[in-house]
């Protein structure tokens, strides 16, 4: 089955709206037509991917990323850039959670998993903590909280496209 990443597809907003209904508040697609064994009218559409934790929707032997379909559904055009999920959860396709982003903008929105140091941009260096954004060193601090505060201040200054 071929995955549709970009704009090279027969899927249009008109076709999409005729087969699927999208709820921008929940991010869920629902089938409007019977399109196969599990694709019955009224059922939720989409399955989690195995290679990526995104939601995929299959139609006529093609796989589509649900967040890209949400963009097509709401905007009427295929997204030219990647679609970023504000909260870092690629299965959360609520409209308010989606934005167009370049790959570098997506990297700015990464979330660090919980662990010894839960702060993005903060690194332990001997008995102190360093803060940095990309290649830009911000400074050394005695606690991770102070390093995080410096990182957040610099991030607000440098990454002006991020939400408040």
C-alpha cells in the first residue's frame, strides 16, 4: 500500500469531504460511506502506524496521514511543509494542535521524555548545568531550574513563531 506524503495524489477536498467527516475539536475522522470491511459508515477512520506513531487512513489502496488529511479538509489544499503537532503527540489531530512547520521549526517543539533531566536544552556538565539552543550556548548554571529559565527566555526571544 502506498503512503501519500505530499501533493501527488488524486485526493481533493471535495472527495475527502464526500467520504469522511472531520471534527476539528476532537481531531477524529468518521466514515460517511461504506468503503470496506472495517470502513463502515459512522465508524471512526484511521489506525495507528507501526513505523511512526501517527494515524493513517486508507482509501482505495492508498494510505494517508490523518494530520495531512485534516489540513486538506480545513484549508482545501495539501500542506506544502510538514505538519507539526503543538503538543508533540502525533496521534492528536485536533485542528488547534496542528501547524505548518519547517523541519527546524519542528525540532524546536520537541518534548524530552521524563527521566533524570526532564528539561529540553539543559545538560549536566560536571557539577553544574549548561543551557543551549541548537549550536548557541546560553551559559552555565548551578541548578537545572535556573538553566531551564535561561533556556526558556532565550527560546522566547529566538523562536518567535511558537505559541505563548
